[in-house]
C-alpha cells in the first residue's frame, strides 16, 4: 500500500477537479440568471460581484491544486514513491492557499449579508457574526503571513489553520441557525395551502438557503484537524468547489425571487401574511388569492419579462370587480356582465 500522504494528495486533487466541473455547470446557470436580471433592468451588483469573485478564486485554487499534484508526479524523487509536493512554506503552497483563504472570506461575507437581509436588515442581529467575520479576516491574513515565513514550523501552521477553521465554523453556525430559524418562522406563519403539499421542498429550501452543507464541511474539517488526519487535506481541497456550488445556488434563488427575505414582492407578501390577523387572512383568501399564487409560482418568467406581473394580474382578475354594497361592509365579487 502506498504512502498515505501520496494517496490523500491524489484523492484531494481528483475530487477537487470533479467538484469543480460540477461547480462550472452551476456557475454557468447562475450567470444566465444574473444576465436575465440585467436584461430586465434589475441588476444586483453585490450578487454579481460575489459570483464573479467566487468563480475567479475557485478556478485559481482548483487549477493550482491539480497543477501542483501533476508537477509532483512528474518530478518524483529518485528514491521512494512519495510525491514531491514541496513544504507548506514554499511558493507553491502560498499560491495555492491564498485563494482558499479569500474564497472562505468571500463566502462568510455573503453569509453574513444574507443573514442581515433575511432578518429585515436588523443590525443588532448580525453584530456577533460581523465580529467573528472580522476575526476570520485577521486569522486568514495571519495564516498567510506565517506560511510565507520559512522559519514557521508545520505544527505552528496547523494550529493557525485550526484557529482559522474554528472561527469560520462559529460564524457559519450562528448565521446558519439565524437563517434557518427565520425561514422556519416565516413558513410557519403562512397558511399550509399556500406553502404547497410537499414537505420535502421546505426541507431542501432550508438546507440550501442556510448554507448547511458548507457548515457540515467545516465541522468535518475541524474534526479531522483535531485528529491530525490526512483527510483534512482532502477536505481543504474540496472546500472551495463546494462553497461555489452552495453559494451559486443561493444566488440563483435570490435572483429569481425565490429566496426568503430578498427584495422581491414574494418576500413582501410573506411578511404581510406574518403580520396580518386571522380575520384579514380569511377575507383576503377570496379576493387576492390568485394574485398571491401568481407571485409565488412565476419567479422564473418574471425574471425574464418585467411586464409579467401586470399581465398575469389582469388575466386573473379580468372577470372580477369589487363593489361595496354599503359603507362598512366587505367587498364582494360580481361579474361585469351581470
């Protein structure tokens, strides 16, 4: 059986490129959705900037990882089967780990931003995540500075990486918990018949929008670092493409207006349902039900056609008018032909 370090390097490089291929597909779809937003004069600069930054940094990281592995295979040492992957403080390591740190920072910034938006822009809610995010940036810079120092030992770098991963995990756990709780709270306030009959859809929505998969990867990474297992190096290499897939899916949902807490009409309607009384909910079921269903089911078409909402509203209400019978009474619907 070959050397464990050699095998982990092989596995990490090939898994990284496999997941990068999957990420390219998702990123392509994300680019199309953002382009449709741009065509409809509704560009979202932060989403676009995050998407471009993640794509460039993840491409940098993955291509460097596979290049370093292939270079080690080509320049095998004269004796033994170990790959010559160079020490952690080499130029190769610095070039490879710089985009890893930056991808982590960009992902954490986006997660804090989503928490802020989902919680209706309440600054107090994101106070702790912002503090942890600042600590994350400091730890990332400290790690790169020490890696560039040839006097740093491998154990020192491992300790710094562990601290960096711990701060990142703490920030992600808090943001994931806040986003998940907010989504659960909003969905709970909406009548069951307006949520749909598929409970699995709600679970998937919760997992995707809270970036729970990314949090699970961070937990596994921290555990393997604690046990000083070579699996941690595999997780380091696959972390970037996983981040790309997870956050590209979130960007797609936000751009389409399917995400909770965004600036679309869908979220406004959900918030109104949350604060409305039971009597208002019952009355509005008859009069504005078709309009709400149109908003909740037409995000893809609306993203490409800005006049869709107006057309669909007229279609749903073309045979309905509202006339008060007398002051103080409820509205009733009647056909214009009667």
